[in-house]
C-alpha cells in the first residue's frame, strides 16, 4: 500500500506519520494536529467494510483551536479559482490573475521573507509583507491599509514557497517597488497600486537586494554579479568589483545591536545594553540588569550630549515571573519606545514608554498562540506597531495599544 505523505497545515513541512498515534506534532513549527485512524486495506476479492473512518490517503489534519479572539480583526484573502499563470501582476482578472471566488483561502504571514515594510503612500500608511497562500502554498506580496485592515493590492503568484523562498525579495524606493523571483526576473511595480511597470530578465536568481538611494536599489545575483538599479528609469548599472552588503532578511540581526550603535550609549552601572535606538534628540537603550538575573530594563539618554536621563523596568509584572533576556525586539518611533517581553512560561506583552521620561503609556498582553508561541520581529511607526509572530503579523494602535487586526492565520488559544 502506497503511503501518502502528510503535510503540516501551518508550515507545509512533512509530518512524521509513522510516529503519529492520534495526534501529531510538526517538528518544524510545533503545530499539533489531530489524526483519524486509517482503515486496513481489504484483502483481494473481499469487499471493503464500512467503518466510517477515512483511508490513509484521506487522513484529515485538523487545525486545533484555531479560533480568533472576539473583537480582533482577522484578515484573510480569497481563494483564486485556479492557479494563475506565472507572473507578479496585481490581483485582478485583467492582469492575468484569477478572479477571487467566495471560498476563503488560508493565508500565513511569511516571516522568512523579512520584516514588513511600513511606509506612507499618498498620505496613508501602507504595510507590505510576503505571505503564503494555501492549498497551493504560493508566495504573494500583499499591501494592506492598517487603519482598516483592507487589502490595497496583491502581487503574485511568485512561485511556490519551495521554489521561491530563497530568491523572492521586495524593496521600496521612491514611488516604486522592486520584486525578484525564482525565475531570475526583476519586476518594477507602482507602489501605490501594485501595477506592473516593467519586467527585467536577469542572468541569474537574486541573492540579496536592498535600498541604496532615494530611488535606487542594489542587487546581487547568485552568480555574484552585482547591479545598481534606478527604479525611475528602470536602468541597471553593473557594480564591477563591488560586493552588495544587505541586511539579511532570513535571519536579520537585531537592529541597533552592532558595535557602532552600542557605542553611542553613555554607559550605566548595573545595566547592560542589548540594542540602542536613536532619534534626532533622544536615544533609548533596551537592555537587562547586569550583573544578576537578566531582567529587561530600559534607559533613556540625550543623544547629543550622551547623558542618561531616566531608567525603568520594562515589565509591568512580578519580577519573579518575568522571563530573563525576553526583550529581544524593540523600536523607537517619535517620542514612543516600544518593546516586547515575556511573562511566565509562555505569555508575551507589548509595552510602550515615553522616550522623553520613561513613563509607561500602555502595556498589553498578546493573545496566546497554540503550540509554538514565538516572536520574530517588531516594526513601529508613529501610528502603528507591527509584531511578527509564528505565522501572522499583528497590528496595534501606537497611541493606545489596541489591536487593530491580524494579517495571516495563527491558531490562538481561547
């Protein structure tokens, strides 16, 4: 009897079927699935006996407890009627993408594609991220207005996840968006509408791409050829003998944790900085108590004269319950400093402090995620805070801490 491989409904990895008995946990992302028992294959010539259970080829994988908390807006795309022809046009039938049907299609935010782009377009904030759409597990770029959590445009498909996750990059510069795919192509799109403006054939797949100027990007191919690309004129200029140095999108280092940034902090007894965020006049260092238990702490300082003006405990909880070294993600936007921290064995909190004096503005508990509950990044603007989780991007109001919505699908506990 041929075995049919089982796939994780969250990340698409193969499940260890021989080791599963009733329940099966994905070894890659930790998602727990409930399995129905298979029926023994009938002997030759003997009629199959009806048992009400599915054969192995029809084993159902049930996503346990994937229930959104009431009041939180979960944003899902619509399922295309069929897999579209290759090409990154905006999501419309006229552009060659199948029109959306009434059947919902599962979407997860692809954190491997890097942090979301949050920027102002036509005086409105727009957040752009890479997502995976099931059941085909295809890569798309989506742009959403965070104030309403409504989709502005969608680009794709950019191949399946296995085909394109290493070579699909997206960078905004000026009024354009540059996108690469596994077919060794570079696409230039209008940032406001997602409209495809030009397709450029490359000699190899992209290895890395990043912004290099107000309207230009730098791109390095797998064959180590590098180019500077002017997005307004769609012209490529070889970078002979030069190596493109882009911040990794797959496993990016913590921003502000490099030696140069840490060197801007004036120093403070009993405090070890982990990352330094700098504004025009203010600076904030996220760190831990040292020596001793590494409880999350924050220190504010005047950037120009390098003088510490305030310190505060990050966690609004019993110190005995705060997880040491759990403040791995933070951001500074205007006069607000945002950071995450862990409480107990699993819970996560998002806090906002006044960067001028350390006063706590708000502190909210994140919804618990079933199985693996891990954070992967934080991006903030003056209006919104974006927290990257296992397979979703959560959006919060920067002024109040109210959760505005969720891009992608996570299994939340009740």
